[in-house]
C-alpha cells in the first residue's frame, strides 16, 4: 500500500493513461474493502479534479438492477443469473442482516437505530459500486435508489440517497411484480408494508430518472430468460 502511495506522490513519476486507470481501479477496490476515502492521495498525484468530477456527474454503466418489494422473487433470479455466468451483487441489506444474525444478534437489535442502519446500507452500496468497472456487465439485487424508498418508509430525509442515485446511470432497471407475501427471519416487513414499499420503490426510481421494465410473476427460468433477452 505504502509503495503505491509513494509511487503516486513522486513528482518525477510519469503516469500513463493506462496506468492511471489501473491505479484508479486499485484504489476503488481498496476503498470498498477498507471503507476509506483516498481522495487526498489522488490529489497529490495530480488528478483530484478528474476524480471529483466523475463522482459529481452521472456516468453511464453496463450495470443492471433487479428490484421490487419484499417477496417478489428477486433472490432466486439473481442466483440463476449468477449460475449462468454473470457477475452479480447480492442484496446488501440481507447479507448484512444475515451476518449479524449469525453473530448472535436479534433482528430488533440490528434495526434498533433505523437511521444508522439505513445509512450503513446506503454507504455499503456506494462503496461496492465504487469498486466496480462501469463497463463490465453486473446485476444488482437492489440499487442505490432503493434506499430512497427505505428512507421514506422509515420517515428519514431521502436527500442523501437521492443525491447518490443521480451519479450513476444504470443501463436497465427490472422491477419485479410481487408474489404472495411470505415472512422469514430476515424480513421485518408485513403484507401492508410490502405493498407500500412496492409503490415507494416505483416512485424512487422515477425520481432518479428511470423508466423501469416491469417483470411479471413467472417461473425463475422464464424471468431470467426475459431479463437476459433485454441485454
């Protein structure tokens, strides 16, 4: 790590565009893994302005989002897409809750401070996106605009997730219609909340400027085929 930083900050070092791209990706991965901001090091290396500009403007990607209310069948389809060889990012909130449950905490404890919980999930998603190549096809189980809906559901100010939602241009957003609601140990929602989230999620992606592709209730195979045909 220190060797890379010394290389970046040496005044006489000549950095090619290809090297800059490689180093940019390296630091994105490190930032995602460590949760640290390395803008200071980029600034010393002489391209702070270009990094800041990239963060502040919406950039096109080859990323696809699968979203929908709880119990809409997203997880099964994401797993099938992964089985077919595509890179996927599983739902950040569910993964976090699973880890906390495995550590012996109860769901009520995990969400006791709902503002802290929702901010943690939002920034975890941001760090993950910062670590990925924008040109590589990736499927996300929930995108950053989902946080707009969850902030609204919990009565939190959605300004922050809305701001971050406008910096990345997902190529497509697939919105899953709901199955009948089934409760599990990770879900804190009920049928009424799931129905409300369905509407909040549609509004959230509309606020972020997306026209979502509605995916009807079908088998996992048929839903997966429908999505992949849209690529």
